């Protein structure tokens, strides 16, 4: 994550790579991503890729690739952790940042403690393409105080934060872009 933050900050003349707008650009997407030049994004990414991944990346770069979390998760199939493993549909779905709307508890589906239900989407593989389809998921929260109708972000089944409708719109925009580009090489 930090190399992306450094790239976004540098390309936007922001000294602090952990500035709120920089982190938002990486996690949710915002106007700062549009300032990152294709050349800078390519030079930043090139040393980290295999020849095969670099070939795929070169195809996607001029088609609108942006240095954010969604693009990385959907388009670089090797998970970034201490173990070099490939992503699966399930890990991509869990790792991507998704938006959800808190839904009220009912007699058959209920929220217990800090477990909440959200109306969101899930990644599926259909007809040779990655797609998102509507889903209801249970997420965990470290905090109380969320209420039905709140828009939130989700990462690895954890509620991350409440977001605005504009942030949700940006997240959807950059998710759709990353998914479209991923489907070029699936």
C-alpha cells in the first residue's frame, strides 16, 4: 500500500503520503488518481511485475488503469503478503474494498453485537468474466453506532468506515473500471 500512497502523493505535490485525500484516493478513488501520469504509474509498477504481468499491465495502462486498491486486487493476481500465493475469486472478493448499506435486523436475519448485515455485492465468475452481483453479507465491526441506511466500506468481512454517497459513487466508478480492465486478461 505505501508505495502506491507515495506515488499518488508525489504526483499531486502532497508531502504527506498518509494525508487523508491520498489514502482516500488509494482505497476509494478520487480526483487525485487522475493526476498520476501513465509514465509514472508504469515506472512505479514495472520493477514489481513478472514479464507476463508486465505484458498485461501494458495493455491496461492506456485504457485508464489507476493506481488504487481495486486495480491492484483485480489485475495483479499474486497476493501481496508474506506468502506468494495467487488470488482466487473468494480472496479478490474479500480483499477488494466494497460498499455496503447497513440493513435492519429482521426475525430471520439479525445483527448480534458488532455483527451487522449489509446489502452489497459479491464477485462471481460467469461466462469467462468477473462480475459483481447483489448480495447480503454479515460483517464485523469494532465499533457500535451504525444504523440502517448507513453507507460503509468493507474489507475482509470487516466494516471499515462510514462513507458519503459521493465516496460510494467514486468507489463504484473505480471498481467498475478495475473490473473492466481485469476482464481483458481473465
